[in-house]
C-alpha cells in the first residue's frame, strides 16, 4: 500500500487560507476517483474539492469550520500499489508523507454555497434492506423508475439512495445533470427523505456562508445605531405604466417593478447624496459617491448574498432588468465573481410577494442606508372624497443615525414617493 497526500491547492489569486465548510468523507471511507472530498470556502467563493485517486481515507485535516492554509494537507488516501504518483497525475505517492506538497490541479467548478454539512460520500452498496410493506414497495418501484431517467453520476445516485432521496424530485441547479450540491440544497431547503416517522433533532454548526452572514449582521447591529422610517406609496400609475411598457417591449426582458423603483431611487439620490455613501468609522470619514452601485439582496440556497448593480444611475430600466436577472442567477448558482459581490454604495432588499406590511432592514455595513420596498397590495383608499381601489406599497428605509438625520431620511422618501406616484418624473429631467 502507498499513501497519496492531497494538499489544498491554490484556489484563487491572493488566497492564503480556506475554511472547511463541509466534509464529504471521513477516516475509513472508501473514495472513488472524482469523488467529493470537501467544500472549501474563501472570502470569494466556495470550491468543491474532488479526489484525483481512488482509495481509503486515512487522515483528514480538521473539523468543519476549521481554517487551513493553502498548500497544507487536506486528506491522506491509502491507495493500492506503489509508485511515484505519475499514473494518477497528482502529488507524489509515498509510503509516508512527512512534508505535504502543493498539488497542481485545475481550479474546481463553483457549486452553490452549502451551509449545512452533507452526509459522507457513500461506501460500497450495503446489504439489501428488509422487505417493506407492499404499498410502500410499489411506491419505491415507481420512484426508482422515475429516478433512473434523471441524469446523475453513479456516486450521486448511490448517495441519493443512502439518503432516501428520490432523484426525480431534485431540481438541478445547472443544466440537466444532478450533482451533490443539488442533493444538499434539496435536503436543506424543503426536501424530505423517504421513509416514515418524525425527523430527529439535530445540531448544525454555523459555518461557511451562514457564519459570515451572522458575523456581518452582528457587526452591523453592534456598530450602527439604526433607525427605520416607513411610508406608504400609491403605485397604481407606476404599475399601469409598467404594464404598457411590457405590452410593447418586443424582444426586451419583461419588467418587474424593481427596475422602475431603482430608476426612481437613482434620480432622487441626486438631491440626497448623503444616502449614497459609506462611513469609515475608524477614520471618521464619510465618502459620498457620484455613481450608484446598488447592492441587491438576493436569497440563495446558501443564504443572503448581495450582488452589485454597478452604475445603476446610467442604465435604462431594460438594461437593469437584464443585469438584475444575470446577477441573481450568478449568485444563486455560485458563479458570481468577487467583484460582483462587493463595492456597493447603497443596498435594496425586497422579498417580493412575501414582502409583508413593513420591514426593518439591517444596513449593509459600511453603507449608511438600506431601502426595503414591501409587497404591492390592492386596498380601498380615499381619493378626492371617494373610496377607490388603489395599488399600494409600503417602503421602508433604515439609516445610520451617526451620518443620516431622520429629517433627511424622511425628506428623501417623500421625494421618492412623489416620483413613484407620478412616474413621468422618474424619466423626466
């Protein structure tokens, strides 16, 4: 037997270390070539590590949540035979591995970020389980037939069987092929395993993206004295205008309310530049920006991410619609670049139809404000002495009270309200 040392490769320019966010093997597991070893998270992305050899895992670097340096040992794998490792194209194979060597490998593909530890890569197929009742057996056969038509590797299929997941119910995040990350997303966000009975209690260590979100939110609330102002806005005319624009859009993307709201925000920020700013509280310097680099809070399988719509003030609503869709897709698929997730000067957060009556959004530090439009609902309103049905939307804004006064926040929202309620002013100079 010989030992293959898999060292953590260079997974990005300037990256010195990475956090173990999910192990897919443990000591004693058999792993096949191209099987998943672990998911490693840097400050830029989460990267899936795959094994270049088949063998048995005999050593791992640490626990989930631990941080290890680039070039250090991630796992050691015992493989059959002896040699220098040239036949597997990886790090040298030795009987002992006193000095880990940095391997040269292709940068792995970036799956959606995973925040809950996955089950280990499946071992060889277990012995047949006891026969189930006839009704359950019939259901299993139907599910098996449907799952057989799904595109997935043998390792993914085996893991799905071990977890009791019907592959026919799993939606691939990229293309038509189901990957390990899709199984994780299915379990973590609404999927269920086959079989009766109540789910057992479980403790989940807060690691990876969820850990970073927790740290950022805690820092924001700890350091920023927030205040929130809420106003209701009549969006009937804006929605009518949006309907007319969509009816004649041709091959352009369909408009949601978001690009029109952003256009109104950008126009109003010209009069209230103190909101499009960042506060360096260590240097006591506020930087007001001429361009609006709008962060758009986006829910992903990993948690909240904030891709940035750069130069929003210079984009048409059609260009905004296309770019918002592209950024959201990149964030949800784990393909967003680091520069697309940083540098925002103001953030907008919306839950769409789930938006509720009002929100108190948390500021994306070091910005000084965050805007939260809530859901649009039809309500009876009094207009010119008559009760009429209008489309109404509440809008929330949270501000850093060290930089933004309540009067300025309220004045900004009132000016924004006037534009939205008379939408010709969104596009008129």
